[in-house]
C-alpha cells in the first residue's frame, strides 16, 4: 500500500465524517460550551497544525536520516523534503486535524464539570504538581536511556524525550485543568489513539514503512512495535491537552498577560455566550 493510499483510506474517511458532523453542528446552531470557548476553534486547530509541523519536522527527519525507521521507496511519491517524503508532512497535518475535530465534536456533547473551578484548592494543586512530577520523572528517565547509548532503546528514548518535554510544560501549566476535564480528555484521547494504532498496524504489515529492529526494544503487538503504540499515544496527548488548555476559560487568568495581549491584537476573545468560529 502506498503512503498516499494509506492517507486516503485511513485519514480520509474519518475527516470526511467529522467534517460533515461539524457542518451539521453549525447548521443546527450547536455551540461550544462556555467553559471551552476562550478562542475560536478554527484558530486553535490551525495553531496546533502549525506547531505540530514545526516541532515534528526536525525530529522526524533525524529518525529517517539515522534509519530508525524508513519508507519503501516504491510506495512514496518521491517528493522528499529533507529526508522525509511529502506524505509524512501531510500526515502531521491530517492527524492533528482529525484529533482536534473529534475533540471539538465531543466537547459539545460530553458532560463537563459544573462546579466553580478553585485553582488554589488542595485537590487542584495536588493534581497539577503530581502530573508535573510524574511527567518530569518520565522525561528524565527517557533522557538517561537516550544518553546510555543502548541501541535497542534508541527509538523509544528519542520519541519520549521529544514528546514528554512539551507534555511536561502542558501539565505544569494546567494539569489541574486537564484533570477537571478528564472525561473529555479520555473520551477524545483513547479512540483517536487506538484508531491510529490500528491503521499503523495495517500499514506496517503492508510494508508502507519499516521500523529498524536493531533500534527498537522488540516488544510487539503482532507486528506493531511498542514504539509506534507510544508514538500515537503521546502525539494525541499533545493535541488533546493543548486544545483543551487553550480553549478552557480557566487557562486565561493563568496565561502570561504579555501573551494574552499579543494574541488579542489579532483575534478578539469571544464572549462566553457566543461561539464565533466554532469548528
């Protein structure tokens, strides 16, 4: 299966369905809840796509250049930017778009907490700093693994060092906010993660891309390596965590004033009762 065929078969249908569901919501006037209406959803999605492409591009190019994984030449278009085919860059965009649209569709339906948010409450502080300590420890352990030079741990260490740093920043900023919206986090994260793992399982089985056996730990679900399972978990965490934190009203008072002022020069913050730009 070619990489473009993979994109059409596995990213195309859910995006079409989510696009139609988004259109239907707009037609019916279904809006984002006030608690998650700090910014227009289209702006949040575009912002995450830009960040995903910029942050992932050098890392992914390094993986392919060092043969941590690679693509069957006959199954890609041949248009290469750096070491990576154009299809991979398209995948960065489509995965971020798919997970974002899924989360936003769910946000209009999942029951959200109604009690007032108390960021100084003991439970909120414990959630925020507990998540920060957990992901901080995981990041340090991943860095130690990478620096150890243990070759079978190369891919796992590279992806965890790359992904856990921004996740650490996200939970340090708003781990308590994410815990508050945990029903939405899990409802958005788990189906997107499992679906992409299933698609990757089929793509690897059909030879669309190849994971270097000597640079992975050798733990597989069928022929799906542990590293790929972890990859789709952490990348979807980045999208889900980031989208909720940007949209949440609770984040606004916590964001630096300079950043808020800079952004508001270009986009006016919607009122809690309006829903301009709902995706």
